[in-house]
């Protein structure tokens, strides 16, 4: 069995990007003290070095059979333009599910498994009639964007059911709010292990370009399993800042449509909301970003909500991040 390489091509590409950016900064800083002809000559040489290094990295990836989605060593200014954002934007906040990763279906299936077991057992115990969990309507109305415990409470209330809160260490499936939440977490982690989850087309590429352009970014998610989901989708190496369900619990952040999660992300990045771009997937998410004072709000629409997101104040509505990179037309 061949030994794994100590340093991957993506790591090499990142180091070369930093070195070439530093050389570009040095030329810019020395512009006043270098003759114009000499400065142009050095700029041309640096551009040639970028092209040559990119070719070497692509060849190395091919020789090693490494899949590297995006090997481009763009000047920082060119990378910034590829993001398709107005000049005022100096930071980005991405809703994890629906913008970077399609994990809603996995969450909905885990919730369905949890609530269907509970409703069946409840019906047998009481003789009552309780509608089963609807992965479309109930997920959107009671679960999406909420912390796990709040999702349990909201669904139970919709069925006229009241359970004791219990405690965080209740065994999964115990008929308490915490017990059902733990059952859902158990079901989700099993499904992630079995099936994984995939990042959307263009997601990794967009994050890489933002990183190369030195535009800081963070993800927001109500899920307490954000780190696991990012790892399963292969985005963990690209995400250094996240505001997730664990953060919300620790800091007492309210779920969307309250602006708390977005504002916490901006504080983490050290970026003023008016100079940040938010990427959201629902009208409520767009409204949340607007109430947080974001300077630019992008709606990512996969479910026919474009008009509603524009009505809530989205500056632009796209199908996915790949559309921005491809210079997609405004919808």
C-alpha cells in the first residue's frame, strides 16, 4: 500500500498563494521607489511565475491522482472580482444548509424517524390520533433554523402534546424533550456515517477564492453537528469560523429570524454588518440578515422562493454559488 504524501497539493497551493500575494504586496509597496519600466518588468515576471506554478501544481495533482477541485493562483484583486460582490463587502456569512451543503434532507429524515417512533408509541398508549411528521411542511414550520430542543417543543405543541423537559443525559427516545432531541441526534449521526453529505457545486471553489482574496467568512447553522457535517462534506479545512447550535446555546443566541446568529458571526470575523454579505436560503433568513444590518444579502433559491426573498430585501437571488463564479445573470 503506497504511503500517503506528507503534504497535499491543496496545502502546497495555499502556501504558494500566500507567497505570491506577499510578493505582489511588496511590489505595490515599492512602486514609488522603483522605475516604472523595472516595476512593469517585475509585475510581468510575477504573473509568469503564477502561471508556471499553477501548471506545476496541476501536474503534481495529476501524478498523485489527487482530486483538487480548484487550482488557480490568481492575484488577490482578480480573486476578489470573481466573488461577484460589491466593493463595500469585506466579509461573508453563509447559512450552512442550502447554501454550502444540502443537509436538510438528512436532518428531515432523522427527525421523521424520531417523531414517527414517538407518535406510534403515543397512539398505542393513549388511543389518540396524531398526524405523523411531514418532512416538507413540519420541517419547514417547526424545525428548520431552530435549535434541536426548540424544534422538539414546536412539533409537540403542533400535535397538542406536552412532555417534561428531562435532562441532557436522558437516553435517546426517552419521552422527554431532551430524550427526543437525543434520539434525533443519534439518528442523524448514524445517517451521516452511512450516507454522508455532499457540498453543492461551486461551494468549495467559492470558499477557496474568498480565502485567496483575503475576504474572511463564517458559516451559521442551528445544528449542533455542524463540525461533523462539514467534515463529511469535505469542507472542514476551508471553514475556520462557525456559529452553530452549540455556540447559540453557550451564548444564549436566539434563532432566526432574530439577527443574533448573524451578529455573532460578524463579531467573530471582526467585520461590521454593513460591510458584510449574507447568503441565505429562505425569506425568514433574508429578513434576519436585513434586521442584522447586513450591507448585501444574497438569496440562494432552490425551492421557488425567489420572489419572497426579494420582497424581504434580498439584493440578489441566485441558484447557487457556482452561478456567481460563472457571472450568472440576475434573476
